[in-house]
């Protein structure tokens, strides 16, 4: 059951939410933003979302990661004492 069937006190209804929407003028930061996003994440889905894994994430090798056993990483110094 959504807010339309049972409004929640203190939360704006759809008309109040629509009144809060305003244009910010925040567009793409570069002219070829779509091409850059496609190169990094692959093509966008039907909703325009670039959800593919980035090339940077694909390059990460988990085999070289430090074990998570509570020991500090190499070169870490505890200055709290």
C-alpha cells in the first residue's frame, strides 16, 4: 500500500512534491559525455542508465588484496599511543 492509498503525516503528497521540482540547469559537463560513459560502462539500457562494470573495476585483482584478519596493512603506523 503506497502513500496515495494511505498518506503519511509529515510527508508531502504528489502535488506538493511536484511543486518542489525545479530546473537546475545542470547538464552534461562535457560535450561528448554520452560517448565517454559508453566507453567506460558500455551502452545505456532503455532507461538511459549506464550500469555496466567499469574498466577500472575489471582491472582489480583480488588475489593481491590484503587479508581481512585485523592485521594492519604494510606501512601503516599507529600514532594513537
